[in-house]
C-alpha cells in the first residue's frame, strides 16, 4: 500500500455526512431513549446511484424491452461510466436515434437485441454511426 495513490471522483455530493452521524442534542444534555432506535428515511440517490456525475435518468418510450421488465413510461437509471459488456441492457445511439436494447457482442459482430417478438435484432454496421451511450443499472416501474 505504500506509495500507492488512489483517485476518486471530484464531485463528492452536497452532503458532508450521513444522517446517522448527526448527534442528537437536547436542553437536558442527553438524547431521548428512542433516538437510538430511530430509522432514517431511504435516500434513493444513495441506494441507486453509484457515480453521480455519470448517472442519468431517462424515460422509456416504446415496448422494445418488455421481456426484460422495462415497459413504456418506465424510468431507467443509466450509468455512462460502466463498460458495456455483452448481455447488458444499454442505451445506444444508432444513426442519430437513441435505442434501448440488449448488447450482444460475438467476436467482431455487434447486435442490438430487443426483448420482444415484435422487433428484429439490429446488426450494427461497423462503418455506420453507432455508439453506446450508457449502461442501464436500474429500472423504476410504476404499477
């Protein structure tokens, strides 16, 4: 470990401490007995976002991924810092259009596979305009 330098993200967030680290104070000099058992609320940013500067929320339009549990109107959380690997659900740009599909890489061939029988997989032309915008990490689905 000596001599190793670790680098982190420049953005550390707006909170300098977690809620559990805040000590209670009262006029009597000690906290209430129930303060030891109090549960704090759930912070969805803390639970679902790994890399804040590289994370985006996007609303899905269409039913190309219904087999993966991603429906029209759902919100997907996309992390642009993750490496796109075969089998992951990604947001891709293909010829100026944004698509949500499952990435399939076999040797030098790249395909964008939908999770529905209504659409066919797209074979990506290596000379075409294609890029992976980000990797989907979570889906927020309303009932």
